[in-house]
């Protein structure tokens, strides 16, 4: 008998395992990055959705570092480049293949270049020349590289573009629109400077270099990402469509520009959020992704306010920081605090007794108590709180 099952029909346990694996990848990538967890998580969201991400913020705000760490933990082929006015297409897409040229064919050698990358980061992406951006546009849209006689299917899961500010040139609008999701970053707040300085003294997590088979290895991580992407394409959206349509109408009425293409493709982010939460059916819990499609920082803030009652129960087990940042919901805050507390407890158990470790546990306890009255604590978070209390109690 032939197996005709689809990824969406896979047992929920397997889906949850893949979601947990990717959540672990993102958590490892974000460890030591202060206030950049959302960037790392939205990279994973877009990779599952099959969409691209634009990160906007001033220089020196760890935009490239967050993406580099996610790619390193996934273990795939990574391509990174800083674009300028004089960047040549060959610098991104590869040089002319001289052997083919001698035979009268114009083909390109793409090994190690953008067309063969699994994850790509392009800094100052709007500074590229017309020739660069036109070629890039086709690659982003179709995941196919076409230049001269070379036609190559690209394995690109996600391309992250970065810029210090959004372009003002209307000619760049069509290109910018290919980046469905937007994340806006600012320098770390003054209140967290000690945390930033401490993190800056610690070495970054070692990137995965050896490509090994088996559970937890780089190949398995990319496999989990691809299985989640396949499940997202088959995710059941019918039940959430009326809510999604209502949300989009509200955004348009509030003055948030959401064109037809962005409205349709926003469904991919909703589906990706659902499968990363371990489900094959999207619900209102997944609508926290909608502010990502707003084009500017101001319209994202407006989108959060406009959709407040629709996303008040939004949350995500794998992308806890991003869900909280974009929804401001108590459910998302509880997910994030529970995940953060569990990670702190795990670290604490592996460290010798010390003041710094204890202070982190106490800070987590204070944040839980500041955010939730005892009667309102979700069960999972109540359990984490109890463990934290035990861990900080005098021995």
C-alpha cells in the first residue's frame, strides 16, 4: 500500500516535537542577546511561513548578530553581505563560469553564494543597484535564480534584509514590499545596560559547523523546519478567516496600509504561528503576527492598539518573546515567563552556588509577581514560580 499521508496529517506529537526543536534552536540563538529575542524568533516564523523579513534600526543594534546566530544553530548554508551603491551582481550571485564561457555559454558559478544559501542576511539592502535588486527580486519571489543561461532552484528558506531606515524612494517600494514581515529595533534601554554589558563579556554560542545526521543535528533541524513549513502550507485556516478578515478591515480603517497582496500573504504568518505552537488548525491565538505586516514602526504600534481585543489571548509556546512583544497579551507574557523561568532553573542547577545565579532567579520571581496576582497565575507558570521559590530559599 502506498503512503499518501501529507505533512498536515502527521501526528500532532510529531508536529509538537518539531516545534520544540525549532524553539530550542531559537532559544540557543537568542541566549546572550539582550532584547533581540523577537528578531531571532521572527526569523524562524518567516522561515516556516516561506516569507522574508526586514529588520530596521540604527547601526550597532545586533541585527546581523541575531540572524547569524539563528543560522548557525540551524546548521544550514548561510550567506551574508553588506550592500553598497557599487556592489556588483557577481558579489552576491557568483562570477561567470569561465569554462562555460569558453564554450560559448554564459553561465554562473553559484557555489557558496546567495542562490545556494538556506538562510541569507543582506545588510543595507536598499543600497543595492538596480541590477542587483532586479535579480534579487526574482530570487525572493520564486526561489529560483535566473541569470544568463543559469536557472537554479534555490533552497532559500528566508532572506533577512536590514536597513538603518525605510527607503523614501518610491521606486524601491515594490522591492520593499517583498519583505512581508517587519521588525523595528532600538538601542537597548538604559534600564538594561548592566545586562547588556554583562552579555557583551560572554562569548557567543558556538555555531554548529559539522553536518551530522540524527535527532538534534543540523540536518535534523533543517528537516524539522521544512516539515513545519509543509504543515503550515496545509494548515486549516477556515475557522479563523472571519476573524482575520475583521482584523484586516480594522487595520485599513485605522489607516494602516495593508494592500491585497500583504493581506493574502499574512495568512502564511498565521499558519506558521499555529504549527510552531504545535497545531494544524489556526485560531485567534495566532493573530499576534498581524502587526508584523504593518510597514512602519508607528503603524505597527497602531496595529497593536487597533487589534487589542482580538489578540488579547494570543500566545505561542515556541515564539514566546515575539508573541508578547506584538500582542502585549497576558497569555503571551505567561508563556514567556514560564519559558524564561524554566531556562533559568536549568542553568542554575548546572552552576555552582553563587550570588549572580540567585539574583537572576529572584529577578524572574519579581517579574512574575509584578505581572500576575496569585489567583490569576496560569497553572504552568505557577509551577515554575514554586520551583523558583524553592531554588532561592536559604539552604
